[in-house]
C-alpha cells in the first residue's frame, strides 16, 4: 500500500515579521553608513551602536571596517539562502517593507510631538544642529539599523526571554505571560535606548553624549516605544527605515517643536 504524501507545512501568516527579510530590506541603510564613513575619511565618527556591536574588535582601529563589511556580506548570503529555502525571496516584498517604513518615518515626528504633549513632558532642550554634510547625513541614517539591531532585536529579545522564563519559573503560563513579557521587553528596551544617548553611557565609548534632560529623555523613550511597536508589528526593516527617515529629518534641521 502506498503511503499518502505528507501534508505540506502551513505557510507563515501574512505579515509575519522575518528577521532575514528585514535585514535584506535594511541593507541599503547599512551600506549608506559604510559610504558615509568612506566619504568622511579616517576621522569620520562611527555610530555608537555600531561601536558596541564591534567592541571586541576595537584594537583593529580603522581596519575594523573590513570585519564589518565581511559580516554584512555573510549575513546577506545567509539571509538570501534562508529565504530561498523557506517562503522564497521576493524583492517586491522587501521594497514594500522599506516603503512602509519610509511612510511611517514621516509620521513618526508628529506622533512623537503628540506623545510629548500627552505626557505633559518638560520642554525639549536641544543643541544647535550640526552643519549639514553628505557624509554626516549618510552616517546618521545608516546608524538607524545599527540601533534597531542593538535595541529592538538584541535588547528586546533578551528582555523578553528573561521575563518569560522568570514568569514560567513561578508557574505562570499562557497568553498573560507572553503579554507581560512583551510589555516588559518593550519598556526596558525603550528605556535603554533613551539612556544610551546620555553622556554617562557614551563616555564608556570615549564619546560625548547628551546631558540628562527630562523632556528629551521622555522624547527618546516615546520614540523607543513607537519603534518597538513597529518592530513587533512589521519587523526590522519597517522600524529601521522609519528611524532612518526620522534621523534624516533631524539632519536636515526640520523642527518639530
């Protein structure tokens, strides 16, 4: 007797975030960062999040760029192979994710203004914008995917894993546990994102950070919450492109408040 063929695995739900697809859709931003460093010359300032990611290779100095480029190439190959073996590589889907991120990035500023007003936060104390230059703008928008990878992928995932394991250790199970872990991860990653820009943290990297200001700190926490929500809703690419467009607005000196 012939066996009935095994049923094909059910396709992933539509809109399910894919880290591999999100990385590929964010690749132009990573490359923009590298191009900005190239144009800026040996003394070009590197993004803080990228420095954290490659802290172990700090001894290489400027030559760390080859490690970074090698990692980007390996991740690109791995993501392409993963998608080809799974749901398939769809360039249109990658373009749609980037496009959605760009549209939401335009809306991110006004949403933050509304959140800032709703929280009745203190007025923002921001410094004068830096001189506009193409290398700096490219580095600024290219810093977005590195920050998203550090906080929305790394910090969020670690916080979620720890919270869920801790709740399960105490015998809690089910959807409330997942919801509580998600909320904890969202809050902690957003607070970490905001604190990361402070001088007390940046000084560990030998950089000059921002002085603490209540309004600005809450502003960044709100940004972290919105970007974290975008990451969980539509994946890495949408969050990274939204962040990059928002950074572009700041680089061009667009005033929101």
